[in-house]
């Protein structure tokens, strides 16, 4: 962010000499680390494709939709969560470069202009954005995948105003929206987003979202095997039926009722007795065909029982995976591995401020959710390009064959060795994005000058080299 002019300020905490704070006359930005991300965006065309999906009916606009999309997406990446921040960022030299202007050009769009922009997006544009996000997901694969694991999950977005369709949710005990994501476990991208009204059931319309996505994926990859996972708040007979009609695998959490508890009471007694005798933690499984009253047919159900020093714990899933009948423990572990995919929800809601849906109009808030998801996808795709070692060679076992514990071990090892390749957005900000720089424009070039004492030069160099190699191969 540019520093505005202030008088000289003195501090006297040093015993011999004063500390003087004053403003430089040079153009200064605190977000120079965004530049390699902008180069990467240029290579994959993420923001350009995003903006091209939006219908712009304005005459002779001063600020293009592409310029404002880039301002908002890169603002989110740099931890500027909403429109108000752009009243200051509009004169920042790095943000001008990102938007396609030189540092000496006119200022970028202000907060009121961004507000009008978000509120001008219509339903047709939002539908095109859904297709663009799916197309970008498909294009991100170098070769057609043999298998995809799709996780569908909502998160709560507390609201503090009079936004349209904000309603009180009894479970969360708050007025809220419910954003819902479909993410891919193989490459961590957000594939689709939807925005439910505040009191909606978490699974409302989920079968339609899955059906549309599967149709699009099978056009690109007719033989891809698809596995959908979700917790018990999403699972229901309509979604089971739709997955079976589509011919895809599913694993959904199942809330324990009295019938399931009675069916597995002997297993729990066995686990408790074994723990009391050996003192070791017990983890036992029972699998059987079960039909709830609202189901059209029996479905394979796996119940896990744990007994340890803390007590007992029973959980259940319903699945149609063939392996669930042979290796119920492995099928259950594969379901619980969706905990890694839930990190995408956390990253979007917290790190990328996807819980900041504060426009008044519902459609504007849905569009804002797309903007924040685009920012996360840009970072997710760059993470894989900059991973060291590359993500695809991090394990001797093919990624499609990773089991729950193996997958977690691989991720943990990668995070230790490669803080950016597996780093959350906050790590990218502290180690790359948030770096002060002097921006100098001449007739021949724009020079961005960093401090020689900045401790993360090696990260910037590594990411920039990876981006430039990728851009050469991408073209």
C-alpha cells in the first residue's frame, strides 16, 4: 500500500541517537510479491477468462471489468478483504501494474465504482462464470485423469446487516449465508461454488450441482472415474439416488440412529473390553446392508467403533464403493481423508475472506464469492507449479492410490520441506506477497527495487523462475 505524506516523527527509545520516521518521495508499495502471481495469471488466463464471462453494458467506461476483477482478486490475495480497501489501493504502483496500467497512469477504480461493478452482475454472467470455473479446472490437467475425488461441503458465513436471503440458522444460532463448494482432492482446486440462503438445508440442490458438473466432466473425459464425498449434513436419499443414476461412486457420512446403534452395540462392547484388557486403543469396523425408511433400497453402511482412554466413539458412512464390501476400514479411511479437502473451505472462508459477503444484493454476494474463489484457485495452481519437490513426485505411490494416512504423511512431509508449495495463504503473504518495494518508472522500463535485507529473496527468486519456465512451456 502506498504511504501518504506525513510530517517527520521522532522516537527517543535509543539512548544515544533519535529514531526518525519520515515519508519517502518515491513510489512505495507493500505488496511487490504479487508480481510473480500476476505473471502466472497472464500465463493461464484466469482473470482474463473470468472477466470475459461478464456482460458489460456501460458506454465508454473509465475502468474495464478486467481491471476491476484483477484489482479485487489480487487485493484478496494480499489480504485486502473488501471494496473499501481500494480507496487506498487505487493509487498503489504495484496494483496499477497488476491492472495493466503504468505507475504514472491515472488511479484505479474507487470503492463506489467497485460496488457498482459487483451489483451490476446479472444471472447470465453468473452462469457463465460457473462454466468458466469448470473449464479452467479441466484445462489445469496436463493429461486426462483416470480418477477424480470431489468433495462437497458448505461453511457458515455470519452476516451483520440486512443482506438479501440472510436468515437465522438454528444449528449455528446466527443470521448467515451458506456458501457451498465442490473441490477436487487431486489438485485442491475449487471446481464450483453456490450460495445458499441462511436457513437452507446444506444439501439443497446438491444433486443438481453434482449432475451438472459430472455432465461437463464426462464431455471432456468420458472414461474418468468419479468419487463424491460429503458429511452427514449433505447426504440424503435424493443425493444417493442421483449419484447412482450418474454411475459415480459416493461416500457420505451417516448420522447414527437407534437402529444403527443397536446393530453395532456388540461391536462397541467388544472394543471396550479389548481396550480394558490390553490398554491399547481399539478401532473396529462393521459393515452391512442397511435401509432407512426414506431410502428406495438397502445401501452398504460401514460403522467404525473406537475405544480408548478418552472413551468410545462411533461413526458411520454410507457408500457404494466396491471396495467398501471387501475392505471397510480402507473405505472409511478414504472418506475421512476429506478432512484435507475441508482445508480449502477454511482457506476460502478465512484466509481469502470468503466469509465477507457484505453486499446487500444476493446476486452481488454470489459474484463476490466467485471473486474470492478465483483468488484461491490462482494461488492453488501456483502452489503446484512452485512446489519443491513437485507435487506429482512427492511420493513413490501414485496419487490416485494414496490412502488416508499415507496421504496425510505425504502432505506433512511436503509442508516441512516446502513451505510455499504446501503453504496456506498466510504463509504466502508473510514469505512472498507482503514485501515493500520502491517502484521507479523510466522511458525504458519499470524498476521494482526490494531491500537487500529482506529474508525471503530465495522464495521470490524460486517462484519467479518456476512461473517463467511454466509460461514458456504453456505458450
